[in-house]
C-alpha cells in the first residue's frame, strides 16, 4: 500500500479528521539512519504525526517542526513536514536497545523518558508559532493529544503506531488525528467516544488490511463521515550540495580558514537523510571568498 494521508469531516463539520499510512516513510527513515526497533517505533510515530499535521498547513512554504526532548537514552527526536506531504526526521541516538515494556511491546516511553514536546509552525511571519508542553506518557500519541488540548485548546484524539517485522523492517505504520470543532454537540462527542473505545490500536487496524479511509469510517461510524482530500506522503529531504555550500559560507571566514589550514577534505553530513557531502581543500578555498 502506498503512503498517503486522508482528510475528512463528520457530523456536519463538527469533527475534522485525518488518517494516514506511513510504512514507506518509516522504513525510509529506518534505512537512512539505521535505527534500532524501539527508535524506529518512536521516530515512526512522530513522522506519521508530522505528515498529518503538515497537511493542516495552508501555505505552500509553511513548515511544521515537531521536537521531542527527553531524559531517556534516545535524547531527542526532530521531525519537519510541509503542506505537500513531505516529511523527514531523525533521532539523536539511533541505536538504542531496550527490553520490552510490561505489555511486551517496544518501550518507546522508556527510550524517550521525561521531557517536553515542542510544536513550531513557520508560516513566513516574523516569528514562528511555538507551543510547548510537558510529555505526559512519552508514547507520542497521548502527548500530542495533551498538546492539542492545552496549547491549542482543540479537544483531540491522536492514535499512532509502528509495527515491526522479525527482521526489524517496518511491517505497518500510520495514525489518525480526530479534532472537535468549538460548536461540536454532546451527541457527536458521545458517539465519537463510543467509537474510539472499540479501537484497539492503529497497527491492529492497519495489519488487518484497513486503509486510512476505512480507519476513518470505523472511527466516525454513525457520524456521516465525508472524505475531503487524499494526498501522497513521503520521506523527503531537500538538502543538496548548494544548500550545504551556503551553510559552510555562513560559518564565516575565520572558521573556513581553519578548515582550509587543516589541509584535508571535509565531509558534511545531513542530519535528516544522512547523506554525505565531500568538499576538497580547493572547493573550500572558493567558498572562503564568498564568506562574510
């Protein structure tokens, strides 16, 4: 199944809903960063959330950043997404190995630890919008549910999941976000709560062969759901040699001079996609003249 996001409304626009399948996105991130199973699960959950929240952005150039910082061994996770379905991300420590949690599942909460969740929306204004909350469970989905309720005053339900194969590749990944509009009536809220109570997990739904559309049908049963849009989503990094050159130039003449005097080729690594860029001493000398 290809990776894509579905946007829907229900109960006469009292509810807005998003669902996605992101197996390919998560597997691409796993391969790029050689992540361990528990890190793949944590990063994959945040990537699914980023893809859906990115699709909520209005402007072509708008960018969303999700940042999880904790005192667990993973250190932190950073994901960025745009309004067109492109998403990328990385974990500070990609090779964390932990025993399973009490439920016999990957211990994402243990890997993340206690800390904060930041949501940054850069919409081309002077200052980006920044919201921050304390992590509640460090399982990612519940933390985003809490964030929406407290920072944005939007009652929401977020479900995210990553299921691994025995060979540590990604079997399933995806999620949903349901949000109540300010004018939502009690009857719609009650029915939504009933439907949510019947859902075991996102990965169980996906592994049973349910598409994002079908997932929303189940979540919004009895609430007249209407699919508004579908869009592809993919792990995509916009780094290239020219961008890396600009970064080097921005370091300034002093730092570039030190690099040149070392007299050897340097390698610059993109944190998001793990691509490597090499620059010879001659190339550094040319960039030096452009530096301020």
